[in-house]
C-alpha cells in the first residue's frame, strides 16, 4: 500500500504545531498502525529528519499509551487500540490524518505525545483500597456475589487510554471515572472508602479541567475495552450518596 499521511508536528509544549504531509510506500496490510509509523520514522531517520514522536509500550492493547486520533476518530476506524489497528482497515492510496488527543487536561508534549498524568492524579485521589499488608488472605473468606464480581472484572479492563475524553465533545473523563468507581465499589474490599473515594476522584477530575457529562455517549462508542455507559449512572448514584453523607 502507498499512503499519504498528514501528521501533527509540534516540537515542544510551547511551540506552535502544524500538520505536515508525508508519503509512505510499501506498507503491508498486515502491519499494525504503529509499525506503519515505524516505517515512516526509519524513512525520516535515513533522510536526516526528526522522527515523529508517538507514545507506545506494550503494543498488545494492554497499556493504553498508544493514543492517536486517526481520521478524526480515537484509535481510528476500528474499536480497538492503535497498536491493534491493522493497515488492512485502510485503502491503498488513502490520505490518513494523525493527531494527538485534543483536550486541555492532556497537553501535547511533542508531536503525537500528550501528557496523560491527569489520569494518574485522579487514581491517586481515590482509586485504591486501604488494606493491612501481610500474606494474601484465603480468597473464600471474602465472598463476592458472582454478578458483582463479573461486573467489577468487566470494568477493570479499562486501560486508561483516554479515548473516552478525546471522543467527548465536553472533554469529560466520566467513563474512565465511572469504570474505576464501579470496579472498586462493586467489591466488598472497596466498601469502606466507597463514598469518600467517589467524592475525591470527582473533585480531582473537575480540578484537572475535564468537562461534565451530558450523556452523549461518544465515549462508550470509542472505548477499546467496551466500558458501558451505565458506569456513569453508577458514578452519579454514588456521588449523590457521598454528598448526602457529607463528603
Ligand atoms: S473507559 Fe475506555 S476509553 Fe476511557 S480510558 Fe478506559 S479504556 Fe480508555
Ligand atoms: S501500546 Fe499498549 S495499548 Fe497500545
């Protein structure tokens, strides 16, 4: 495949960015999108030009770092992560635009790399349980109802990629927040801090500058892990209870 790429280039957080056009040839349809960018970067290196900076780590759909807006869609045309997106999803001769996430709390560091540490600070505000250390307790000593355990495991698959924020016209991280609240709030171990957790995490979310949820649903459509929209209902329900309890 021969492709034209329009890529956001920005030298530093303070620099003005702009779209630059590149031709990349002999791309295999079996390559992942990141492997295609590797081909481009080898080309740029050979020409003595600065390679395009982009974030990645596992390349297996686990770490959530490969955040790219491709043709205006978070992670591109398939509902998956960019590292699991294959070039067979594009046509020979196609022009593809590649941009970083666009949201104030995710400032661009360089080219396609954004700073997603706002998510880390939300987790630090409450995304944990306090438990005495020591050897692991016998698993059957803390019974968890099966439906609650399944729901907790399902939403624990959130990889913190930020596609929900990039897709949301309000720049809200409510789906991410809802996944974390539900994951811990469904299990017995998460109960002692359930309501202080939701108040603290929502407070940090708002402090970071993420927007409010108006139930548009773009987040769940873009989520590579299929986190359902009803985690936001759970978030709002727990927040109402937290406020009632004076948190
Ligand atoms: S909820 Fe989905 S889109 Fe949002 S951070 Fe988690 S995995 Fe990514
Ligand atoms: S590189 Fe880890 S999810 Fe894509």
